[in-house]
C-alpha cells in the first residue's frame, strides 16, 4: 500500500468549535502551496497558528523536559517545519501540543494524521530512529512475518515470576482519519463496522462488545475489575486532541474466556490484544495471531511502505506489537542498575505495575519489547522472550 493512495479518502474539515462538518475529497481539500503554487499540502499556517506555535515552543524550551521531542526539536528544525501543513490541514502544533503541554512526556509527539509522518519527517525521523533503536530514515520496515507460532515457548515454565502475559498490536483502518480529525459520524460508522466484524469471530475468539457510551455502572465495574477498561482522560491523548466526542464510538470487546480483547477507537482505531495468566508467551501469541488474521479478513489496515503499520503514536509504528509480562522481580528491583543494564541489552521497556506513567509496587513491573519497527513480528516476540528469560535468570541468581 503506497502512501499517496491511502490519503485519498474523504477529509473532514472542522471549524474551531468542532461543528459545521463538511466532507470534501482530499485532493480537492488540499490548499495551494504558497511556495510552489501546487496542491502539495504544504500551505502556510495562519499568523494566529504560528503565534501559538512560537509561544508554545518558547515555554517548552524553558521546561526541564527530558522527552525525545525536546531532544530533537532544535531551533533549525522548528523554523523549517513551523510553516508547513499536511494535506489534512494539520500543523506542527497539532503534532507537538501534547509534548508541549506535558513536559514529562517520554516522547511528546503524535502524528495528527497519516501525512504528518512525511510532511514533518524532519522531526519524526530522528525520534523514530532513537525510540526504535537505530531505524534510520533510509531503512524499510520488513514485510509482515508472524513466523512459526508453535515455536514460541513459555518464559517462566515453573510459574515463579510471571503473573501474566499480553501481546497487543495497534491498527488503523483504511478510510478513516486518526483521532484528532475523525468526525463523530465516522467514529460511529467505524464502531458499527467493527461490531459487525467482531460479532462474527469464530471459536475461542467469540465474545461480546461493550460500548462505552451508555454503559451501565455494573458492566463498567466488571470491566474495571478485570483491568480491561482503558483509561479515560489520559492527559497525553487529551492534549493531542485525540479524545473528541468521548465516549462516543468507543468500546471494548472480549471473548468468553477473557483472553482476547479488542479496543475500538481508544488511542488507535483498533488495539487487538491477547492475554492470559502465567508466562505462556507461545499460547498468548498464537491466539493473538489468530485474532489479527481473522479481523484482517474483513478490514483493511493502513500500511506504509517504509514505516509498516501506521499508528497515531510513532512508538507503535512497524509491527505495532507490544509483548509484555507482569513480572515479580523484587531482587532486581533493589538493583536498578542491573535491571536497566539487562533492559538496555535486550531492548526491553520497563513500566510500573499499572503500565505507562505509573510506579512499580511490590517489585512488580510491566516489561515489554521497546522497539516495534525495523524487525518482523516474530523477531519482536523472540527479542522479548530472550530478554525476559535473562531477567528471570538474574532474579533467580543463577
Ligand atoms: N505521549 C506519551 C509520552 O510521550 C505516550 C507515548 C507512548 N505511549 C503511547 N500510549 N502511545 O510519554
């Protein structure tokens, strides 16, 4: 799937109040460029937008942010990109406002639309290269390869350390804009489309869809108790303008065994998740692959020839896979240098007990593969497998 093809779907224009929706085919919607007089999608931002961008950047520079955005958004890059707009009308501010407003971000940038990865490549590329450990702008993401699912083992066969295992991927559905530009009717349309697809899933994947809007307290509590419900009001997403019309069009699907989940219209159009108790990565991965393949029979996912599967956040590009364990490693937790050393060597990411932006409690961490781009699905799983096995070896003291 080539980049120019997938942007060729209706584009929704909003006025500042979010009302007055108007659908225009994207080719017509592209404004003429002030430099080349062609519809290249690089038309100039308005003086008001430019002012907001300059003010935001100034205060961002004064912050003590350690984000990748802070590292790579130099004055030169900023000055080069501040006038540009994508074919969807998104500016640099639309991509970086979350990072500006939340200086404690780790990354600090989202692609306001699929075109942003190209128009603002001078800032996305170095961040992508840093996050995905060396994926250069001349590199191409490999073709999809789930590998031999039966060859993946259990990371903790004795069940001493791993509490649960999870494999998920993000997917964007062709024909729909990313969260900051999707309209309310498109959210509803995408949700109904997914409800139809999910209600048709076979065998072990069979389950129920729970829409967020109009959800009863009881259903909500059950989903919270199972840790299935996604966070509402994530400040990073909110300031990226990604929670518009919440909770409309959002929902959660899970199978009867509660081992297969799909999130609809949270951060990405879709999050496809397989999970179970214990360390059987093989079984978790097998169910994950089955689920993704079943859904892909009915839905076309956005894929970029260089960046693989396209997602709202650049950390999820490529395979878009995050394979993680909840693991109890109190000994290593008291020797953070060692823990970080192993994590770095195996490209693991360490998160707190309740996931991203949380602290660890009782030596329990959420540990996953960090890079998702530049290697195949199977390699992602292998990398995470070997890293976790190594961590357990050290925790055990052998
Ligand atoms: N924007 C947030 C940050 O920079 C989240 C980044 C990765 N997580 C995600 N859910 N996309 O810290």
